[in-house]
């Protein structure tokens, strides 16, 4: 798979200490980083030289979790997005652009990120809590998860119905529209708005901070998924809590509901989430999205 870096296989190997691996990789490429230890987890923050930032523009925080479900390769969940963002970080470092971007590789998302929008165990919750305590404002948060397989970019609608103040709702709508505009430019005719199970956006939304998540699906899976959402209005609620089985009356119903999920999502947390499942189209699409994101500036 020539579109994957040579060391990708090492990163998804069973024996890889992913925290040490990432820190070593950042050091080798002279990418500036700071470990952030919170609640027993090690997050890694990438900040660029001061010339990359201007107070005239809003800041952008890109969140990608690097932990994986136990006993799985985690190629798509979430190693692909980690590598997509690392390669982008290297480009930004030498671009000479004012891009106002920080990147945070989070630890612990698999403890509860897709289970609940307010899980205190979820990886990014403590990061979002720190943002709130420090009064971090003028900041747009983008979460990438499951971005290594497919050719359709999904902008998650999670957060549109979140309880919150009028200012939160207005800020979220502004961020959501901005994300859709960037997605449209990066993947014209190949992107959709759809409910996506919670990821690290859950921790930010629970702290009253707008955050929009993005993922990728193959076109046939995306089409069938939208059709299932239209046919079964209860299905969206089950998807958003990633609790399909709990909504089933019996085993037959559980199987029926589970099979309505995209195959890509069903592969996650299983041995099938392997390197062979990834596609070049997804990497090309996310590279365009990230480059457009870097070029996108909004007045503070």
C-alpha cells in the first residue's frame, strides 16, 4: 500500500508503545511538541513557531486520538487520521504560512468517546475542561476520527441539538457552516452532513465548547446509511449513542439494527480494522481538507 508511510505498520503492531512511538517520530522530524499529562493520560500538543500565529485570526485546534481499542490494530480507528495529521504538521512547519493551528493527539478516547456525549472518562474531556478553565476563546475545534477508508467525507451533525446557551448555539452553527464550506471545497460532490457516533467532540460539547467531528465512508456505505436513517427515525438516536444493541428488543432485533450500521464502523474495535482496509482515496481527501483548513482564516 504505497500511500502509507513506511513506519505505519510499526505503529499498528501489537507491541507498539504508541505514546513513545509518536514522541520519537516528532523528535526525528523536529516537530515541536509538548506532552500534557491529565488524569493518567498523556496527550501530545503540537504548537508551531510564533510566526505561524496572528491575533487577528481565530485559532484552530485539530484533535485526533491516538489510542486504540485493546487487541485490535486500530488502522482506521484512529491510526490513519494520526498519520494524516502528522504529515500535515510537517508541511505546516515549513510552509511559512500564518495558519493559527494547534494539533492535539489525545489519549483515552476509546474509554468512552463513542458511548456518551458527557463521559468523564473520555479522552478529550480533560483537555476541553482545561480550555474552559483557561478561558480559551476565538478557537475552532475540529475532530478527525476514522478517516482512512472510503471516498465520502462526513461532517458530523453531533452538537446541533446540544443543550446550551444562545451564544453556544450561534458559535456551533458558525463552526458547522465553516466546516461544511471547507468540506465542500475539499470534496466537491463527495461530502455529506450526517449523524456520526461521538468521538473526542463529546468532551468539548460536554464542556460547552463547540466542536465538529469528521469521518470518511465508502460511497456505497454512505448511501445505504443515509437510506437507513430516512427509513427508521429511531435509528439516529441509537447511532448517536453508539448503543444499537441496547435499543433492541431481542437478539434478532439487535442483529438487524447492527447490520444497518456502515460496515466500516462495524469493523472498528475488531481485528478487521487492519492496514488492508484503508484506501488511498481517503488519504487524498483528508489531505485536501487539512490544507484548505490551514488556508482558511476567520477574523477573531
